[in-house]
C-alpha cells in the first residue's frame, strides 16, 4: 500500500512539474523541443514493436500492437506539426 501511495505521489508531482516547465518555455523553443519529443516517441515505438513481437501471451501481444499503432500516430503527427511550424519560418517566394 505504501508503494502505491508513493507511486501516485510521484505521478501527481511530475504532472505539476511538467506543467510548470511547459508553460515557461518561450515560443521560439517549441519547434526544437517538438523535434526532441519526436525522437523520444520513436524510441517508444521501438519498445512497442519489441513488446508486440515478444508474444509472451495474447494480452501482451495485443497491448503491444495497440501501443505500436498509438506510437506511430504520435510520431507521424509530431513530424507533421513540426514540419508545419518550420514552414511558417520560410520566406515566401516573391511573385
């Protein structure tokens, strides 16, 4: 029971710390940080593929497959958002 309470306490504190850090980041740093989080999501995708491929039980294979789908959506969506943000900084061709 003590381990559960400690785990929940750490989880709640990490939510508050993460929120404070994210709200203090200036807008000029959002694009580089987004690229970094995409790299972390790529690592998550590799872990999900390994988990799905291990096939210890049907439940782990199913949850691993679902994790692969969600991690892939996260990586692709993150790169699309980053690309769109970088397009905003390009100069428009003069006509």
